[in-house]
């Protein structure tokens, strides 16, 4: 849920709940490669169509 904050890096977690249901691969996830931004690859050219149809309110005060 950290992504729901405007500045999630300013709200570090201090406790974990529900760890009994954590999947076994969770502990190694930080070791996976992650050098590609979310929108770096769009092989089918869908991003402009998605952005044009987006009706979500901007994440700032208007």
C-alpha cells in the first residue's frame, strides 16, 4: 500500500502483518534484475492508446 502515498519514500514500513501467508519467493525478490522502467518497452504501441483513454484524475490538486 506504500504506492497510495504521494511520497512513499517518506513513509518507511515499521511492522509487517500477515507474514504467515507470505509466498516462499518473497525473500529473494530484491535480488531480481530491475533496471527497466515500467514504460520502457511497448512492442505493440499500446501506450498512446491507453494514455488517450485514461480518465483517472491527476494525482495533484487542481
